[in-house]
């Protein structure tokens, strides 16, 4: 059997390695049009910024290493230009010499990855100071340019993972950075009320944000001197980075008659097989599916690419591995802030038609007396089944731990109540006695079964409609006078039992404190006093004020 793999980064090399581990009988050949193989795309911003000393650290393996270790023939700078599934033949171009040759396969694996999208009016090839971050050659080009030109003003277009990571590194290198994003928030996959916290952090570190805006015109011939946005902002630019997403490289697949899925990537089954016999697709060129909804999704990440490659390599050589889907779990660092998410966001839950409960949980990542710092967790659960749907977590420590625990729980179908019963590691340097994950599960379950929550969004919507609602601030007078929810009445928790008769038991009531705990205690008091409809403000006044600030910023 001859296995031919097109592409040699994370997915392609994973196919080759797993196939060889399973059998010594197969001939395995890999073609890649680039110079480098098996490299870390995700590490490129950190090498550009100087946190990774050498580019070589991102490319630890070469073709000779793979030949010696796995007996796999990798041909770099060779592009497969045509493929015929009926004759199982390929046309391969040597991009250095221009020579072409024909090859054949018994099994073909398409691991052609994805290419960064170049938005108008840019044409990267026209300007020597416009860059995209996708491969090691980009890394070399960017590093050389920054070293030679020492730019002072940078414009970053797009605020996804790479855009934000590059922004961080450029600021570290002393540049003035302006971030241009066509959506009305950074990190569009997140919910706006969580992304706003990221925006505040960017501004606090001197980054200028232009939201709901795009680059319309460019001034400069061989080099960009400045750009002008749709809203009329003119920005000086010594260097420009484009980070507006990627598109799967499906041209060869389409030519072969391989089916393209609704996401625009190649449609595959759980064994990574396409609709064409003996043709597989893996990595950033292939679509995945949601663990929660079962629907096709496209989440091009190195971790998923490695997983897909291993599965395909196993299946091709007689194994029975299957892809189990993804949650879209991701995380990034922005200066000293860590931002992670897994599963569905609120806007996705709405799109999928879920009746859901939303919790904002503000808790320290570990004991405050040992320096614990606040985490903000936004978590969702299905009100009908209790199943945890997703979470977004922001903080300066412990974010990865909570995201990974929740991702694991969602993968195995956990309900909100199950999170509370997890036996997680505890010691004051690492967690609180009631870990933020446990508290999230407890509060979500409680909200579904007994103590409903109300989000800032719902409070403001209720007030805008003119519907009856009474809001009780249970904090100290000093805290109340500093800031409070619009329309709130100040009744400290210690006085609530006595003064409950001042309130109307028939009118929907919302209690709150700074973050939620005392508000929940007040909610229980009123429920036990016979109030019919009592909510606790999720995330308390702190979360409410953040939400109001976001709305003001949008205006």
C-alpha cells in the first residue's frame, strides 16, 4: 500500500507517524510546497516578540529526521497540482526547478491546511511592510523586516487569536499599535460582554482600538505609509499585520470531486474519510463537528489537526479510531490577562434555540490570602436538561485549569449539578475550598431548580419595556452611593427580614450585592418570606457596571 499525504505540518505528519507506528509494510510519501515541516504556527508571534529565542525551536524536525525515525519520504517545495481519483495519479511540481512528475497512490490524504484571507484593499505582494502570520517563512520575513527597519507604528487588522497575540508582542517591542476590527467587538467568537473586558485591557496597555471599522485606502507604493479607514481615520503605519481569518485550501479537493461541507471546508466522516473512495482529509482543510449539537463546524487549531491526523493514520492502516468532535475550546494570553472559552457562547445558544440559564461567577482563582486574583466566568446550562453548554473565562491566573475542567465535563455530557460534585485538587496556593468550577455548577443548578438568575441584559430590557420590577441593593450604604443598579432601593441584608414588608410580594424582585453571594442570601430570605418571583443579579453590581460601560462604549 502506498500512502500519499499532501501537506506536512501538524496534521500531515501526524498521519504519517501514526500510520508507520501501525505498519512497516506501507510506503509513505509526503509532499509540501513549503520549505518547512511539522512546525508550530502558534509559536510564531512569540518568536517574533523575542519570547522564543530562535526560529529553529519552532521547527525541531526536518525531512531527514522523519526519514530516519519513521522511514517516511517527505518532499518539500513540491506542489501537487492535479489529482485524478479514477486513475489514482498525481501531478507534482518541483517549485524550485519547475519540473513536473507523475506519482500514484493507493490512499491519498489531503492535509493542505488553510491560507490567511487578504482583505481589500491590501495585496500583500505589493508592499514590503504588510505581513500575515501563517508559516515559518512569514516568521523569517517579519523578523528580518523588524530587525532592519525598526518600525515604531504598527496597524493590526483583525482581532482574532493571532491578531491579539501579535498586538501583545508588538507592544512588548515598544511599538504604538492600532487595532482595526470590522466587528463591533474584539475577539468576535466571544460574547460581547466578555470581549469588552479584553478591550478594556487592551486600552489599559496603550492599544488604540477602532471597532466597526475597516481599512479603505492605502497611501504608499512599495511600502505602506498610512491607511485610511471607512470612518475617515488616517493611521500612520511603518508595518501592517493582517489577521482576518483563514480559508481552507480546497482547490485540489474540488478538482477531484471531493465534497465541500457547509463550513467551506472538506466534509469528512468520523474516520476522516471524504466522499471519494480512499481519499481522506485532515487538519485545517477539513471541517469538524460540535460535541454539543452534532452539526459541522470549522475550528482550525493545531490541537485538532494533530488529533485528526492520528485518527486518519490509524484508520488507513486498519485501526478503529474515530473523531469525536470538538467544542471549539481556545485560550490566549494578552499581557497579564488570560482568556479562554469552550462550548457554546450565549449568542450560539440563542442561534441553536436553547432555553438556557446564564451565570456570571466572579471568584478568586485561589485563596486571596495567598494572592488569589479574580476570575470572571460566564457559563451556560440547558434549563431543560441541566447540561452544561459552554463557558468563557477571563482572569490573570487559573483560566486554563477551569476551561479544561469544564471542557472535559461538557465532553462527557455533564450537567450543572455534576460540576459541584467534582473532586478537584485543593490547597490554598492552587484553589479555593469551593473551587470556581464547583461554584459555577452549584449556582447554575440552583438557578435552574430554585434560585433563578437575572442578567444585566434582562434587567435593562425589563426596564426599557416599562414592566414592573423592584431591585434591592443589599450592600453597605457606602457601596450603594458609589454605584448601583438603576432604580435600585438600598436595603442591607441585615435589615431585609425586618423591612421585607416594605416590598410588594407580587412584583418580580431582583436582589444583588457586589458579585452575587450576598444577593443570593437575600434572594433566599425573600423566597422564604413568600415572594413569588425573586431573582439574583448574576455577577452582582460589578458585572452590571461592566455591562453598562460596554453599552456606553458602543454608543
